[in-house]
C-alpha cells in the first residue's frame, strides 16, 4: 500500500524535473544569441507586443519588478532595448526594442524548431502538453490551498 508520498509519483517533482531539463536544453541555443533564458522570455514578449510598460511585461511574464528590472538593465546594456519614462506618468517606464533587439528576432527564429526537435516529440504532442500546462496553471492559480485543506 502507498500513501502517495513517493518522489516519483509527485506532479510537483515531475514539473520541477521537466522545467530544469528544458531550461538546460535552451542554454546552448540561447548562449549563441547572448541571452539567458529569462532574457529570452522578455525578448519574446517584446517581439510579440512591441513597446510595453514594465508593469505590462511583468504581468505577461509573471515577474515582479525586482526580478524584471535587472533583466531589462542587462538587455539595455547589450543594446537590445531602451527604457524611457512615460511623459504622461513619470513613474511608469516603457521598454522599446532597439534596431539590434528587433534584428535579434531573425537570429532567434530557429530556437523553437531546435528545441522541439530535441524533445523527440511531435508538434501535436508538444502543443497538447502546452495546452495542458496552461490549463494546469490556470486551475492552480484559481485555487489556493490552506493548511486546513
């Protein structure tokens, strides 16, 4: 009989292990672009959305400003983004892609294909996995457990 406390039966451990493995898979591909994994996520958001407020980026990436600000500073130092205070609200900062940041998108366009190929999974399987992870995230975010649950 099992009480469910075996490590290999834990969803949290499977997610943790998968996250580590996938992040490590990205490392050499992103190193060639001069980006870390979190910086890549910021660039993806900017390539998709265009100029964005720091607050909007934080919401999209689920990062607080204490985590996001150093990422943006490093991307600015690399010449990929520029920060600009908003005229209508001096407290707000808008992030713009530079020409170099926009051009980096072409070099990064092979990243999803390389990663997908390295998983050994078909596109349909990866898309189903992505959709299930989105559903899991939404369900978990909507339900907070208490110690009494």
